C-alpha cells in the first residue's frame, strides 16, 4: 500500500515535471529526489526507470551549478 502511494506520487511528479516551464522544474526534480530517498529509507524497491530519472535530475542540478560559475 505504501509503495503504491509513492508510485502514484512519483507518476504525478513525472507528469508535472514534463509539463512545467524550465524555471519550475528544479524544485519539482528536488521533490522527486526527496520522494525516491524516502522510498529507499522505507526499504522499498526503486524501479529502474525511476532510479535513472532521479540520477538524471541530480546530474542536471550539478550541471546547472557549473553553468553559473564565473570563468
């Protein structure tokens, strides 16, 4: 039951992220990361597509930080 609730929340976040303007995606991706982390802490299985999406979100965040560094 708990896993189903997490997966429903993640499905909603994925749809929201896909439809959101670039400026709003960062916070939504952070929420996705927090949700995946809560699933891990609860001992739930993380689907491969979700783990990949989370890794991509973290990599995008790191890249954005480097984009803002002065040269």
